[in-house]
C-alpha cells in the first residue's frame, strides 16, 4: 500500500490522483453547457477555482510555427529556416491510417463524447484509486490539443513552457473550459487536423507532415498502416519511443497501437497482425535547417536576409514583434539574389583566396538604379566549425547586420568621392597640383561642417613612393592614385563638402557611428564595408543617383498574404555631368592606371584600387553601367596582419596591392555575373586635362608594374630580359603615414 509522507499527508501519487479527479470533474461541472448531465451528480463547483469568470471566453489559437523558405530572384530555393520543423497540411492530405491510429491510441471515443469524456474520467478515477497512483489519464484529444496550443504559444521560453504545463487546478480548469469552446467552434474534424499539425513527434519534427518526412521520407498522405501506427505511438513519449535510437521499444509501442486499432475495429485483426510482423523500415531524412544549408555559397546572403527581417521596422515596430514573425515562420521570402551573380561571386571569392589562408576575401555585387544586392561571396564558408575554417561573420556588412565591428579602412577607393565633391563645387578636372613626395597642410585649413578647424598643427600625407613627385590633374591623379594631389583637392573642395558627398552616396561606418570629419578621410581612413562601397560606386554607374541596398523583393505569410517590404530609396547624390565625368576618369584606372589587371575587354568598365597603411586591407571597387562590385581582401581574425611576403591562394606575394589581388578577383566576379548580358556604355563626355610635367612613358611603365602580382616589371617593362629591383620602379614600401593618418596607397 502507498505510504504517507513523513510529516503526514498524501503521497505524491495520491495527490496526483486526487488532482486528476478534482480538476477534471470541476471543469465538467463548470462546463454544464457541454455536459448538462453533470448537474445530476450534485457537485457544487462554485468557489472551486476563484476568478473562473475572468478566464477569456475564447481560446486564441496561435498560428503554428512553420518553415520559412528563402528564394532567389528567379524562384529557386536558397534555404529553409525554422525554429520548429513543421509544414501544416489539411486533413485530406493525411493518411486515413494516421487519423485512425492517433484516435485509437489517444482517445478511442473521440467522436462519441464532448470535450470531456466523463466515462473515461470515471474509469480513470476508479483505476487510480485502486492503484494508489496515476495509472491512467483521462485527457481527451481536444484537451491535449489545447495543452499543445499553450505550449506552442510559449515557444522556447522555459518559464512560459513551465507555466503552460504546470500541475495546478486552475490551469486544468482553464484548459477544460477552452476545450469545450474549441469543440463548439471547430468541430471534430478540424480539431483532429489541428492536433496532427501541432503535435511533437520527436527528432525535431513538429506535426505529422514533418514527422512523415523525417522518418520515412514521404508525405503524410502516403503513410502505410504500420508507419502510421509507429508515428502515433511516438506521441506519448517521443524520447522513449524514438525508433531512431531504440527500435525494440518503438516496435513494442507500434504493435500496441496496431492492436488497439484492431480492438476498436479500425482494421481487422489479420491486418493488424500482418503489420506487426513488418520490421520497422525507416528512411531517415535529416532536416536541413538554417543558412548553413544555403546553396552556392549564399549562406552570408541568407543570413543578411534574416538580419533584415529582425532589424527593419517594416517587419515589426519592436524587436519582439520582428523576432516573433521570424520564429513563427511560414514565410516565403523572395530575395534579390541572382543565381548567376552569386555563383560568380562565390567562385571569385574562393578562386584566389583559400579558406585556410590567414586572410579572407569578400565579394558583394549591387545593381545600379535599383539597389538590389545580387550576391555576397566569401572565401571562408558559412558555418560554425572553426576547424573547417567556417565563420558566420559577414565581411561585407557592418556589425548590426552580422558583420565586423567597424568595417575596414577603404584606402584610395575613397578618392573618387572626393573627386565628385570637387566637381560638384565647380572645380575642373583639369585642376592641377604640383607636389613633392610629401606635403604639409595646416589642419585649420580644413573646416568641419560646424565651421570649426579640423584640428591643430599640420597634416603631412605622403605618396607611396618617393619618386612620385610632379604635376597631376584629376584624371592622372586618380589613375596613379596620388595621395598628395587628393590632399590638396580636398582642401580646395572642402572637408565638409567631401564628407557630405560621402553621406549622399551611402558611405557608412561599419559600427553605425557618424562618419568622422578628418582630412585623412580622402585617403580612406574612415572604415566602411564592401556593401556600402559597392552601393556608393553604383551611384556613379547610375549617373549620380544613389539607391539604398535591398535584399528582399517580396514576403508572403503562411496564408499567402503579402507583407509589405521596404523598397530601395533613390536620391540624386550628384549631377549627371559629375557622375559621367568620374566614369570617364575611372575608365582610365582600368585602362592604363593601377587597375589594369582588373579591366574588362568586352564592355565599358571603371574602378579604383585601394590599399591601406601597412597593406592590411586591399580593395578593388568597380562597375559597369549595369553592375557594381566591391572586393576586399584582408585579415578577418584578431590583430590585422600586414600583407607583405605572404602566400594567398597558393600564390606568393611580395606585397599585396589593390590591383594585383582584389582586381583579378573582381574580374572573375564581373565576368561570370555579366556573361551574355547586355553591354551598355557610359554616357560619353569630354574631360578637360591639365598640364603634367612627368614623363608619360615612365609613369605608364611604373604604375602598371607596381600592381603586378609578383611586384616585378611586367610585359611592358622598358628593359626586357633585365631584372630591375622593385624599389627602383614601382616596388617601394615607403608608407609615410604622417600626422593624423592618411598614408593610404593605391
């Protein structure tokens, strides 16, 4: 016999039995509208549960969390993501065997009783009283469904789950009242459908459709008798009856279900015996969840989409609302990702930088005029296994969107922005400056947007090589990336005007802080991101109109209802004339400047190289009229290393430069993305030129040579067959940082 606890009172099992009887019968009495005969029992329910009338009259059934499907721009699947693996299906798409099996084992009198099975309650009370414990329950399928709704609504919050399942009379009575309401409003068939879609079947599978695919790799409508019985048996204890981990226990439970189906005459005894004789034959399908399963190296793009949903107010006013939308799932998200462009970006990012290298590469592409992000490629694969050199750090974006804390210094890729600011102020491209290797400019000659001096003392920027002295106009200074020229040009155009032009072009820091008003910005001292740079250069390609980058074209919810998505916001950052002029000047960079190794032969293209102090970051940002691409290469882990005497992608480099590594990567990405596409041209304009004192042929050879991969003279060297030290023509490693930074190189 059961014993009393020390100190008196009932044992735990006796308390549970008492609770079962009190809670069920209390609910039945209170629910006289469903079970009028209960009144004959003479049970007074008043006061059993205080505040009963305050319980909401209607059960608010939450939408069931489901898979979200992320698609590319052509409708191809990128990935599926979910907090719970579930696909809701109507009852007609669920095997009749499955419907019979779950009713037989969980609630055989489902179609005969109301929300509460009084006969079952009395039977359970009798057995429990005899055993002194809880040997049999009396919850109907409807009650189980209501309880599952509470658990579903609690999500992954352990406190809410505990509250939804706590063993209190109040919770049980509330559950019973809701069950009665559900019976009245939904009816038996809908309750059964909802139950089969909400129930947990183990192995991360929620709902019968997901469970059928998980265990048998088939739809729920195709389940055979023995398969349906197996799944129905799992529900009582998904861990105990897990057929993946304990075939013997699962078989016993399945056979119990089959026998029960025979007892209630859903199937004949012969059918049940034949099914019992069948061994469990699983065809496991492992669930593919999350951006880690994304195709064509698009895990980072997929994660960017996730971050967009979680951070953009268009998808919910609060963080909690947006998180609920994402976790609820059932969304179909059509993105801007081009399958062709993504494949090209992935190939480009991994072709010349290996995942095992000490540095990484990022490639991102934006469509001018629309702001659509077409691709995000990275040399390190998306994932959590650091031993496999995987990462979830998206090098193309800022910290808010899953990227680096600050972004990266952009080096000389900022110079075209200064050029645009100067042109907008009316400064001619023919404007020339004669400078030495280094210049010294008073900081108070640069004014912030508040009208204050940018600082005290002097700013002393220098060129990469001491031999870089002479006279340059805007075109040649862009082509040769002359730091001293752009220091003077910024001084003439205005620091504030330069910063404001950057903002108009979407230039943002990776940490989201305001862009600093420091003269060294013209040499790329302010950190930004590859995505921001690709979008900024897209404004040049789009004749001066900047469009904010977007990744999502449309979203529909589980019911097929469209959710409004944020569109790209376009604004005129500069005049068409200014953009056309910059385009013509940057064509020179890829034709005979620092970016010759990146140039495309079959279409108009333009771009700019960039390399920062100590060669810690190397860039190439370029575009055609219909595609803008930014490529960054650098150290993505820990203290940033200088890229001198380094092997990357199996190729040794004396020194990495924007034109010798990011440039060729850019060319691969552009060629693949634009293959067989239209070849529009830039709007032709005449660009005035200034007088230069340098020897043209000497410059031409030097500037091409300094961006060779190996740092040695190229095919156009003046003395074929003779090895010339790199420091003599184009290989110098003088950095000349000077005050306030700004010693960035082409």
